[in-house]
């Protein structure tokens, strides 16, 4: 185990990609261990990727890119603006509302932040919002997509731990709404303090925006309704999202949409290839851990420390938030979950509660410098310096931390909905 820790830490320190670090460490162990063979590594790489549930990830990635191309996101945002944009600071609320609704379709935090950077930021500046606030709202709003189903983060956790993804989706709803409400509280405080402008409510504008946005509002009803009603698996729900977006694009834009399909497909395939290579390397790493029995040894050692469940969870969350300063959310998941999950089970931690806490920590990490992906997504699409985006994100980090603490101390905030869904099913 010492060789494993030393080689993995060394590769990460010298800047090796997380997938290369995991695979390279495993290969090194195999070279010095005659019991394990290189052929077994190749089998573990591809057998891990053969999971049917894992196919939900590329589908939802593709659906997010398709929605951007079809203009559905812009229609969604205009509806949210017409609905609540007339309040003091209402345009910022509209951005949050659009983030929640988009998160309920695509499950991608960074995609949402990038899309809102293009759509919402110029209008917020035109309406008199300070640069730092506009950028911060968009960056933190993107993180909500990590909790609102279908969340790619929760899908990954479910694949890595073999837990029910539908139960994880149910568990993410209440904490996701809490995140949105807590961010809204910060917007209210800033709006009154800075006396941000309010608009006029126009019923005709709202009706027109609703009429234009009904296709995108119908999409989560079909997808999530089918998912929670038992008609779709998560993978089928992702495929349905893609099919819906393609059909809408063809009906709304005709043959012109066909020209944009290939570039959109290439972008989605590129991101999917990166994620799947990383996951294949995780499969190799998990194969090594399982054959060596190190997670069980680690669980036994942690038990000797006498940690309570909350004590273990606090230590774990601190480690994950620290890692988020240097690694992306997906990298944190694939690096830590195979190691800490058996320990958590040994301590009696509920795996669904653990999954939501992990997603909340990753959500906070998406705006923690220096690696926070949402900071760079917003900076890249708006031209605002990363330091300015970070300045605007700081107030929202405090309320996100409060939500994390509440879900840690009161597990039923995450478990109430999935438990009631199970009862109703029987």
C-alpha cells in the first residue's frame, strides 16, 4: 500500500492527468507483483466501461449540447425572466431559475454555466448589475445542476458504488432546491443593499415567453416523469432527451439544423471520450484495490480510531473540499469513492446520504479556486477575469456550505424523498 500511495501522490504532484496517474500506479504494482497479469488490467478497463447505466452519461452530455444548439436554453431563460425578472434583482433570480430547470434536463454544471455566460451575462450588465455579481451568480447557479436530477455527478457515484441511481436522483431534489433558495437569499440581500433595478411585470410578455418555452418545459416532464414513473431507466431517459432535442431542432429549424448536428456530436464525443478514459482507468484501479483487499484493511484501521459516522463524514468532506482546489469534480469522485466507500459502509453510513454529501462537496468545488471549472467556464464565455468571477462566487459559497452542514446533520433532508418513493412503490 505504501508503494501505491507514494507512486500515486508523485504522479499527481508532477501534473499527470488523473486517469494516467491511476493507471500508471496500477501498472507499477502489477510489475512488482507476479500474481497479477497485464491481461487482467485490459479486461478490467473494458469490463468497467461495459456498464449499461454508464451510457446515461454520454446521452445527457449530448442532450445538453443539443439544447444549446436548438435555442431551447435561450427560450427557457426568457421565460424565467418574464416570470420573475421584474422583481428587485429579478434578473439574477431568473438566471437561477433557468439553472434549476436546465439542470433538470442536462445534469451538467459546467455546460449550464457556459450557456448562461453567453445568454444571461450581457443582459445583466445592460440592466446595471455589477460585473462581479453577474459572473458570480452564473458560476454558482451552474453548481445546482450537480444536485438537480438527472445529475451526472450522482450517475457517476451510482456507477462507482453500484447504488440505485433513481434513489440518488430522488435524494438530490431537496438539497438541490435548498441550494437554489439559499442562493436566492444572497441575491435578495445584495439587491437591497445595492438597490438593484426592478422591472415592470408584463402579463403579455409572460404569456408569449411561456408559449415559446413550452417545448423545453415539457421536456423535463417527459424525461423525469418517465424516469420516476418507472417507464425509463436513467440510460433510456438520456436517450429520450437526445431524441427530443433532435426532433425539436428539425421541426423548429429544418435542414439548417442538420448542418449543426455533426459539430455538436463531435463536441459531445470529445467530452465523452475524456470522461470514459478516466472511468476506464478507475476500473483498473478498483480491480487492483479489490484484489489486494486494501479498502477492507483501511476500513478496519478506521474502525480502530473510534470515529463516529459524523466524525468520519466531516473528515471526508474536508479532504474533498481540499482536493477540489487542485482537481476537477469528476477526478475527485473517481479518485476517492473507490477508497472511502467501503470504509463508510463499515461505519454504517447510509450510501444514498453519502452520495448527496459527495455531490454537494463537488458542487462547492466547482467554484473553489484555483481549478473550479465553473469559474473558468464563466470567465471564458464572458471575458471577465477569473478573480472577478471568484469575488462574486464567495457569498454563495457561504450559503452552499450551510446547506452542506444541514444535510450532514439532518440526513432525512436527503433521504425523505427516496424513502417515501420506495414506500409508495410498495
